[in-house]
């Protein structure tokens, strides 16, 4: 029997060895970081070191609030923003859409990109845009979007959960939502980088009074350790997979757009995504249909629908995502399985 092949790293990726070691060390520091005694002060010092490391990884010189993950960071950054109005791109993650509630929706083009020139008056508003789409891998022109948002009086919150640590957002974003488990850190920890805490309604409790609950010291240490480790460049592997899918009669979603080198979606015409997932699982290959938070839903992808895809076509799309352990042999094995399934066509259709 073949070894399991995991190609769903955009959902979550294995913890790095350094992150695991840091979490274990954090568990040994069991004192509450909010306690005033010596053990508590030592735990606080370690927490603040981790906070500084996360800030440094993003070139961020403002406030960094630890959260339970990117979903909570979005809930705080959007839901508790002091601005009266909310704008979200039509292709945002479900967590952002939930946090925004009755928001104004920014349309996207056929490649899933927001047109900065089409952003309306956003005065007294927070605008949420996902830097890299978690389903298609499409990368938004954040610098141009930020300039348009600021020119029109708004604040920009960027969901950067799927992107590697980078200081490219430091000059553009007013807030940034982050997740550790997408970067080789532990689940249950993330961060909200905030330029000005006055743009958020406080909740009381820990994290400068903006998040109640005992701080997750092991998680914070693991996150900081993971960010210190470089990530591989998967551009060549993704290009190889794109080419193989095209040659095999498939469709590369958002072909022609700037995309994340480790995240891509593909359509197999005539074969439902649900059937593909079952067949790949039988081959011991793990992929997904859309983002992990929505993959269990029977509804067609709102991302693809916003890009103009028909419901029928959108139900034939799966996502493949690479991680630190992905190799050329892994991609070749997936291609072989994909081609075998495509040759059988509707035999595996739902």
C-alpha cells in the first residue's frame, strides 16, 4: 500500500520541529503570565519575547494582540472596529464574512481580484481583504488597494493567514489577521496586528484589554519559533502541476493571475469534487474542495461564484496545497492519479 500523501497544507500544515520544542518548553512554564509573582513574571517575560518575535517577523512596530487564530483575529478586527461600516471583498474567507455581518460587498473580476479603482467611498468604514485567497491562491494587489482605501477615508484589514511572514504589509495595512497553524506553528494561536488600538472597542481582560482569557504561552512560543524557520519556494512545483492539469484536459482556476506558489485550484470537467475527494482518498491522497472551514458544505463555492463560475462548474473544483514536506515525487504521484481519474471521466461523477 502506498504511503499517505498530504496535499492540504492550506488547511493546516505539520508543526516544525522548532515549534514543537518551543511548545513543550512553554508547557514547562505553567505559571499564569498575568500573575504578579515571580513565576508569573517569568511567564510574562517569555510571552512578551514571543510577541516581539511575531512583530519583528512582519516588520510591525505597532500593537500585536495574540488571539486563538485568524478567525478570532478577524472577528475582533472587523466586528469590534469603531468604524460604523464594513466592506468585504466578495471572495473573503467565511470567517471574515461572518464577522462583517450585513456588510457592503466589493465585487471581483473573473480572476478573483478586487479593482482598486472601483473601491467606493469607504469613509467611516473598515475594509477587509484577504491577501491570498485560501481557495484559489490568487494574490490581491494589496498596496494599490490600501492606497485606494486610505484615499477614500477607510481602514484596511488584511487577512494574511495564508501568506508567509513578510514586512510587505507593514506600510499598507491598518490591521493584519494571522494564524500560526498555517505557518508550521500550533493550532489555537494567532495574532491581530493593529496600527491603532483606538480603532477597536475593548472587551476587557488580557491582551491590552482587547481579549479576555489566560494567555496561551506555549502556543505563542511555538508560533514565534515557526516564524523563524524559512519556507520553501514551491513555484516550480506548482508550475509543473498547472502544466500537467492543462495538458490533461483540466482547468487551472484563475489561470493568469498572480497566485500563491503553494495553493491552487483545479477543475476536472464532468467529475464532481465530492467524487474526486473520495477517489483521491482511496489513493491515500489528501486534498480538499475549497477552504477547510467550508469544505464540508454542500453549497457551491461563493468564491468561484463571485468570479463568474457557473454552479455546475464550481462543483467540479478541488484545491491542492503544498507544504514544507512536499516534493516533486509527491506532485508526480498526484498528477498520475488525477490523469487516471480524468480518463475515466463521469464514471466517478456523483
